[in-house]
């Protein structure tokens, strides 16, 4: 990511999150996207479906970032979100008001 995006992320972490939270959340999301299709993946990783902290951290960062930096971070997250959607199924028992990542199950 460009330095100006990283600078904005550092400002958001200093005011809304903790230092390193966004990088950790992106790393965890990337790792989960890689194995999301495996049954039990949520037991070994901080899964955005079962451990919503990862995805919620990213949502909080997106809300707090300036528009240009938000767009850059969203582009990174979107790749992993799409991979998770491809590798998981909708959970028919999940309440519809939950965010999409909390309404997915491995198959």
C-alpha cells in the first residue's frame, strides 16, 4: 500500500484501535481466506465468521479512514472477502441482520 495510506492507518490505529491492529487483521483475513473451505478452519484461525474481531477491526478502520485511504484498504480486503465467499456457504440459520461474514459456514 502507498505510504500515505499507511500513514492514515497509523493515525486511525492511534485514535480508534491499537498499533498494528489493521496489519494483523489483514494478515488473519488473508490466512482465513486461504483455508476458509476447510471444515474446522475457524477452530485454528481467527476466523472472521466465528471470531468476528478480525473483520470488525477492518470495518472500524474503514469507517475511520479518509475516503481515498478507505478505497485503497477496501480494495485489499475485497480480494479476501471474495475468496471467502467463494469457499464458504450461506448459513441459513444465521440472522439476516448479521453482517455477511458472520453468516457464512465452511463446507
